[in-house]
C-alpha cells in the first residue's frame, strides 16, 4: 500500500527511534523521514534516555525487547520526566499475544505497533499524533500567553471555586494581601474580602464594589472589586478582579480639599461684589445713564452665574465627601410644586416656553418629607434644563402621582431628546452634550450630576426616558417620605 503523504505540520516535529537492531532502526527512520518528520536514533534503553533528556523529541518509537534496560523501563522513565509537556510513546513488539502490550500500556505507553511494521499504519499513527501535538502546542502557547497576561496584570485576580475557596491567584494578589501564593490558595474568599456582597454580584452578572481587603498580616487596603462568574464542569466559579484604589482616594481627597478651599475663597468676594452691585443699582440708578445701567446689570448677572457655579462645586464636593447635610421637614407637596413653577416662570417666558402642572387627584393633600432648599434645587435644575432645550411655544410638564406607595415626580419637555452617545455621561460632572450648543444655552454641566447626588442623598432615585419627541426625567421618592391626608 502507498505510504501516507507527508504533512507540512510534521516538519518541525522530531521522532526518537529506539531499537537495538541497526537494520530495523534504519528502516523505521527512513519511513519516518519520508513522512516529513525529523529523526533521532538510539540503540538501547540507556542511550534513549540520554538522547531524550538532551534533545527533547516530540514522539518516541520504542522497541520493547532490548537488553539491559527494556522498553517497559524506558517508558516509565520517560513518563516520569516529561512534566507538563506530553511526549507520546509508541511501543513496538514482535511477540504474539496481548499480555506484553497490556504491560506496556500499564507502564503509560500511549500506543503500540506490531512487527513487521506496516508503513501505512505507522504513517497514520504518526500523523494523528502530529495533529494532537500541534493542538497541544497551540494550547500551550495560548496558556502561556494567558498566564503572562494574568501574572503581569496591574490588578489582582482571584479564581474562586463553588465552595467559595480561592483556587488560583496571580502575582499581584500576593502583593495586595501581603502573602505568598501557597498561603492564599484554599482560603475562603470571605477571609480576604470580608465585606464583598456576592449575592448582588451574581444577580448583576458583572458587578463592582468598593471595600477593604484583609491582608494575612492584618493590614487593610481600599480596593475596587469586580466580580463575574463562569461555569466549569457544570459548577459555578467566580472570577474576582481586585484593584488598589488607595492612590485614587488620596488624589480625590486632595481634589476635594482644593475645590473646597477655592470655592470658599471665591464665594466671599463674589457675595460682596453682588451685594455692592445691587446696592449701586438700587439706590443710585437715577445717576447712571442707560449704558451704565446695562453694564451694572450685566456685571450683576454674570457675578450671580459665577456664584451659582461656586455653590454647585461646593455641593458636588460635599456629596463626594459624605458631608452633605439635609434638613428634612414635612411640606405640602402642591405648595412646593407651585413655588417651583412660580420661581421659574420668568425663565420659561425668556425661552418662550409654557410650564404646566399635572397633579394626580391623590396628590392634593399629600405631604412630602424633604429638604426644602434641596428639592427646589433639584426641580430648578430639571425645569430650567427642560425650558432651555425645548423649542419655542412648547410645553414643559411637571407631573406628580403615586405609584406603589411612592411619590413620582416627572419633568417632561418636548425637545429633540438626548443624543445616544452622550447618555452614558449624562450624570457625570462637567459633561455637556454639545460644546457649541452649551455655550449658547449656558450651563456648567453640573446640574444633573448634583440633581442625582441630591435625590440619592434623600434615598430616592432618578431615571429618564428620551426620544426625538422629548425627554422625561423621573424622580422616585422613598416609601415613608409621603403622607396622604384625607
């Protein structure tokens, strides 16, 4: 039968042929070379082991019956030193019966051939082994790359088994937890990250939490932990990514201190300037001509805008540092909403927009526990934005109703909607959809960020829906913050 054709993938593979008969050894080598493999030769067991250790062949063709060290012993020796790299051993025998072949397989041989060797069968076996070895090399390359990425990652990586015990870590984890790898493997995840909320992580699928690690030396470190999961053998494994945020927190603290200092230093002279301008305009207006009066009004208006921005920066800073104070009291909701609309009636008229109030019947006698100043600030931000981004003659609707024992306030405009690419940054400080348009319409990009922080400080939530027909911001207040009297 014709010899199996050489495979291009075989040219980099080397076969060690071991046989104590030179003629047989040379014939096998010739056949193997014709298949495209490189070859090495050994005339006995001792020489085979020396060549194997020195040259690291990919496949071994091994005669079982040899003097001194037979093929069984050579097979066991090869398998004991091959390590993670699999080297298939194909034993060759001219004996009848299966007992010796079974013994060879028990010695961890991978396959066998009968003498006289069929070149066709040898070719198929070697080509099959070559395919497996090439897959092994590809897998090994991917594994090496994966290990390199994992080990050199800036973040710590923990692999956690279904019993929530650490099964694998990278080098960064050793640094974060101040321990060697062997000290961390097998420990409970809760011992290293005691405040990690796994239920939330499993429900979200991909979840990030800020908490403290617990090093084996008792040290604590602020970290951000991202948790996801994967299945292996139908069992749920967790993958936790641990990032050191101590430097980020230090920088944030410095930033907050800088903003607080700068804002306080700006607010005092701005307040004095605004007071002086108002006194000048109010008591001595008759002494100025029209141009002077316009300049004073312009200076007063711009100083007011600067003061508003300074106050917004202070609010952002207080919220970030957790020092935002709320004065919660009970107010009649209809009066709060009427006050908000009256306050912004002039602004709406300036933009030629109508503001409408839509109250559900159950709202008429409802009371809301809130901070009056902060609620006016929230509604002011939403109403002014709605007016600013609505076309002329459009309507802005302020809506109030109760859903599932919770108060819902909505501010809806008839603008062109929020651009899709801007929506992920909608509540990020200093973000604005279009720089050019923002300059025309004014604004610091802080309003929605402050609104979100204020409503969350009241244990509420803010959401929105948007389309080309308009945008609606929805405020949900917590249960217990609403009372409806008959």
